[in-house]
């Protein structure tokens, strides 16, 4: 039987690490899609569609026993969608908004089987509560540069963890890939078991 190959349609080191943790060694090929094209959709539809678009973009280059995994994550609060900050001022605006409140993190994820083009895309939602932050804390955190490449301008797995009072849902979803839901999708839809007997 041909060896199963995985491709991650993302340059996120966090997603790569999460896959590695469950012993999926994936080749990294970032997708090239216009993420702004779907910004008017509700967050759950937006991230699901973007994950599908990313996976489809990369899957075109593969065939055989290859599976492409893609994901997209956004932070949502009071109907506002926060992606990655454009600059320092944008990061400060986001963190000030999230301070002392609960927001939702949506991650859309998709798997495509390249041999026949079968694609399954879903989303996961996690609620995260921040403690109240001072201006000096926000400024000091931004100086670490950690917020600059993350949705909502914080990393739950890094220094941003000191701001988190409570989480309701999948922690790994906030990091950028809901591995429990992903493994369930692989098992149910593609007969791929992460844990073999």
C-alpha cells in the first residue's frame, strides 16, 4: 500500500508543530489566496471557506496518496473580526479591545484527498476570556513582537498566556489547529487513524 503523504497549506510554525505532535510529518507549502475576498461572510463561513480555498490551491500540484491540510483562524468580538495586526497601532487597538472581555476564536480546517479531489471543511469555535490589561502591559507585550503575526494580536501558547483568565473549548483551536476535531475528520471521512492498533 502506498505511503500516505501530508502537505500543510500554511507557513505557520505553530500548525506544523501541532501536526508533528500527533506524528503527522507534513511538507509545508503555503497557499496563495486572497483572504480579503471573503471578509464580508460570517466568521464561521469565512474561515471554513478560506481553509477550503487554501487547501484547493495547494492540492492542484499533487496527486496519488497525498492529503492537503489547511486552516484559517480569526478572533471575533462584538461582531468585529480580528485577523493579524497590520502594524503596532493595530495590535494595540486589538489588545485594548480584548482586555477584560470574552472573545471567540474560529478556526476553519480542511482536508483534501488529492487522488480524487474529495474535500471536507469544518470549523471549531473556542471562547477566551482576557483579564483586564494595563496600557503598559499592552505596550510591553507588543515590544516582544509576539502579537504581530497572530490573529487577535496574541499568542495563547506564548507570553500572551499570562492574559488568559478562562478558556471554553479546544485550546489547540486557539493556537491555530483543532487537532482533536482534525483527527476525528481524518478517521471518519478518510479512514486515517492517528493512533493505530
